[in-house]
C-alpha cells in the first residue's frame, strides 16, 4: 500500500501543534513563576520560547527558524531526558524520546512541503 501524501502538510502541522500544546501544558506554570534561581526555569523558558518559534517557523517560507529551533530543542530535550532517567526507563523518559524524535524530524526536514 502506498503512503497517502496528501495528508503530509496536515501531519507536520499536527506535530507542531502537539509540541506547543505539550510544552505549554507541561512548562507554562514553571515559566511564569520566574524563579531565576532554578535550572528548571531556564529549561522551561527554552522549551516555551523555542517551541513557539518552531511553530512560527512553519509559517515562514525558509526553514532556517524551524531547523535552529529544532536543534536547540533537541539539545534541551536530551538534557532533560538525562535528568529524568534516574536509572530507570519509564513513561516520562519515553515521552522525551518521542518529543526528541519529532524535533529530529523537523531538524532534518525543515519546512519541507
């Protein structure tokens, strides 16, 4: 069976929306608390800012904003997944693996239409 390429644009926008939705529901409260003393504030700030930039990058013709945002998000996701690993593989780690996979997809494809 051949892939249905007509839904490719919808699929990429759904991934962008899912990333923003996940990041805002997970990190918004920490981000708005503005506790500059914790590392988690900076991780949350990077996630919120660059996930929104990843979404905005999809609206632009060139894919450079998408690629740059994805690269930053890959690095932060790797760092955050390493912190959440705590010597066990659980659903929290799996979430960051899936999220990292989405970021790697956008890093490798940019704004492919």
